[in-house]
C-alpha cells in the first residue's frame, strides 16, 4: 500500500570514501544525503493488521589499490514510524565460503559471495511460505552503518486532529472565561443582597434607638 512518484529514485550508490582509524575501528564518513518521498494509501479500515513500514536495504563494498571489489556487508533498516531526527546504527554481515582457498581468493584476487536478491537480508520478495529457513547459509558479522534520518509526516488526519484540538482549546477558554465571570457575578450579587438586608434592618429600627446608638459610637 506504499507508492512513490514516478521521478523518485529508489536506489543509489554513494561515493568512495577512505577510512580512518578511530580507536580500534576503521571508520568511513560517507556524508551522502538522500531524499525519499513515500505515500501510503489506506485500504480497508476494518482490517486489524497494522501497515507494514518501508524498509531500506543497503550493501557495503570495499575497493582496494588494485581496483578490486569485495562485499563487506549487508543490512536493512525499517524507516522510523515517528517523525523527527533519528540516529540508527545497523549491524552488517556478509556471506562466507568454507575453506582457506575461498579466503585466499578473496584476499589476493578480490570478489566474494554476493546475494542475487538483496531482500534476502530480511524476507525474500519471492518467499510465499510461513517459515523461512536459512539452514546451511553461513555468514560472518563485519561491522555497522550509522544512518541519520530526518523524518517528516503529513496526513489529513493530523490536520483534523489539530483543528479539533484547537476548537476544544477555544471552547475551554470560553468556558473558563464564563466561569470567572460567573464567580465575580455571584460575589457581587451576594454583596448586593447583604447590603439590601442591612438597609432594610436599619430602616425597621426606631429613630431614637438609631440616634442613641450613633451617639454612643
């Protein structure tokens, strides 16, 4: 249920970068920016299954002084579900052959076993069964690749939720203003009632009693 524009490039190759020693590791800083735009079209809303998020597959190659290529690792990355900045480090592995001859061939001649289908890193695109067995497939851990991803999400549902939240906030503001006004009105009304009672009680007293109490005060 994911699609991309016709002009969208869904694959690419980075530049060649020399490694430098950082502690005990050899690190290469590719600094290769890329932009990916994907669209999700929701199907039947009654389905209980969650949508499957897009996956980024990558392959690491090495190039020596004699222009010999070697596969150094494969990996996959599920794009983050939440928007924002994400720093993800993904471990890599490569297929290996048994025996010393294969390693000598890799070291002196170059070349190494490669995957025909890179989706074999996770679930092959041609797989139709329920259980995937990799019995007999030998691999070796090699290193890791760090991705810096800036994700942005846009949806009509976000706009509707934001508008609803804004409406609720304005309603609450109005209700708060009305409650404050009602509190002030209630205090003033109670004060007016007490003042009227005091005036009525004063008027009901005899004149001489009011004058005596006034002179005593």
